[in-house]
C-alpha cells in the first residue's frame, strides 16, 4: 500500500507533526484571514466610499448570503472529513463516492435557493428589517451577488476538497487571489457609480473565477491520485446525509451568523438606531477576522486528524490537537489585547472623522466583545475536532451552543438588564458558557477513547 500512496498521503500518515501542523494550519489561517478581509474590504469600500447608512443596508441582507453559503460549508466540511477518513483507512471507493455526492448535493441546493431569493428579494429585505431608507440599497446588493452565488458556494466547497486531497497551499493561493480580485472589482464598480449592486457583483464574479480555477485543480488531482482515480464513485443519498450531518456543526456556524445577525440588528435598531447597526457591523467585522484566524487553525488540521483517525494513529491525533489548542490560545490573547489597546484606531479606519457617534458606540462595544477571543479558539477547535473524528453529534452540540442557543438566550435577556451594554456582552458570555460545557463533553469523550488515544490504537 505504501508504495502506491500519494506524496500527500505519506505526509499525512508519517510526516513529522510540527512541520505537518504548520503545513496545514498556516495556509488555513491565511485563507480564512483573507476570507474575513473580504467582508471587511466590502465594509471599508461601502463605509468610506459611500456612507455609514449604506454599510447598514449591506449588513441587513448579510443573513441571506450567509444562509445560502452555509449549505456549501456544511457539505464541504463533511465531504472533506469523509474523504480523509476513508482514504486513511484505504476505502478509496467510499472516498470518491463522498466527493461525487458532495458535488451533486451543493448543486442540488444552491441553484433553487438562488432562484427563490432573486424572485422574492423585496419581501426578504423587508422581513430582515430594512426601512424605507435602506430598502433600495439592500435590494440592489442582493441582485448584484445572488445570480452568481453558485460561484461563492461552489468555491467554498472546492476549498475544502483541495485540503482533503493534501494541497492546503493551493487552496490558500487561490483564496488569496480570489479575495484580491473581489476587492479590486468592488472598488472599480463603486467608483463607476454602481453602489451596493456593484459591491455584490464584484463578490459574485471574483468567487466564480475562483471556483473555475479550484475546480480544475481538483479534477486534475483526482486523476493523478493513486487508487482514488481508479475507484468507482457514485452518488449516494446515505453518504450525502452522512456528509451533511458530519459537517452540520461548521454549517450551523454560518446559519447561526445569519440568525443572530438578524436578532442583533433588530435589537440594535430598538436600542441605538441605524448608528447602532453600523457600529455593530464594524465590531462584527473585527470579531469575524479573529474567529476566522482561529477557525483557520482548527479547520486546517481537520484533514490531518481525519486521515490519521481512519488509519488508527491516535498518538498523532493527540499531538496535532495539542498544537492547535495552544496556538489558538496565543492568537486569542494577542487579538484581545490589540483590540483593548488600539480599538479606536482600528474602528476609526472604517468611518470618516465626522462619524464620531458611530465610532464611540463601536469602540465601547469592541472593548467588551474582545473578551470573547480568550475563549472561542478552544470552542472552535473542539467543534472541528469532533467533526474530524466523525462524531457529528458532539460537533453539532458545540456549534449550536456557541453560535446559536446560548447567544440567542443572551441577546433576548442581557439587553433587558444592561441595555446596550447587554448587547455587547452577549458574545463573550455565550463563549464562556460554551467552553465550560465543552470541557465536560471532552471528559466524557476521553473516558471512551482515552486508552486508544494514548496507545495510538484508534
């Protein structure tokens, strides 16, 4: 078997752990950082080149974008994990079946969703809370990005599969180039007077280009991976269900963003008006960057954990996990301290100097939200770890706690106690509560698997 294994498979199963960790984690961090910068770049372009009101209009419809792409993330992460596990155990036909089922699953969902959103754009924007001032700008953004949203979803799916095939650097390079193209197109279209429609169109065109490039590389790599090319893959409804269930935690994070952003926006409109929504938009961008950096570490090592789980090499799983947790803790401390010390300078870059009220609101909120960085790195890794070892239920529990259940409870309760401060407290309180529960979940999981992990006999 070893003689016919690809170079990527040999590295996953036998490579030294620290270099292997950096080989996968660093490209993962860079990719997710640039993905976060894409949202920030859109916000910077809109906030600086148009207005804070326009920024609020774009943020209002972000849940639509997040809900549709969530499915691509669910299927992408689930397919990545299933491919890694089955390639590690030598079941290449199952690995290829996972890839085929994942591709058809993305196509089967995203296309009808795009049609639905474009037909009912007016009704959706009003439901999400846009008033008469925001309505035309929000609707223009939808019509700009939604016809090309298959490119966004397909690109996200392909990003995960490149990593599953052992090419995290290819995935990183394509991600970086795609985001740069998105920023350039956004600036060009806004300067051309296309407003929020141009921002959405730039996003759609750039990610569709990324899909074409990454999809071509995946096709090439499958054809040149021993065993996988020769294996017969087919669509399997059971495999698609398994993929969706196993990737549901990461996908739930996308869905949760849409739901909680809707709740945050509605609550902020009540407590602080449009300025509050604009302030939250920038805080959310900063939080999104931090979360994406730590998610890049957690998500980046999934192929390593999955492959070695399938191969029964528990000691390697333990070593990679320890490196990921320590790295995320260091990143979290750095982000929190940076935001406490330089929050005003960071936030001020997104607005003109005259927007003093919005800046003050955002700075006060950012100093509170920064506490979340001390805890969410561990929570993010925990969800990714359970996904990688095919424990979809525990992964889903972690994702649901931090991204939805506890956060929604906090949004509904804390503002009634502390007003606007309660809104900012919702995120760190939800992360702390999740971490405490996750520690109990890990104790339970290790009681079942500890012996195998320590002996390297999973």
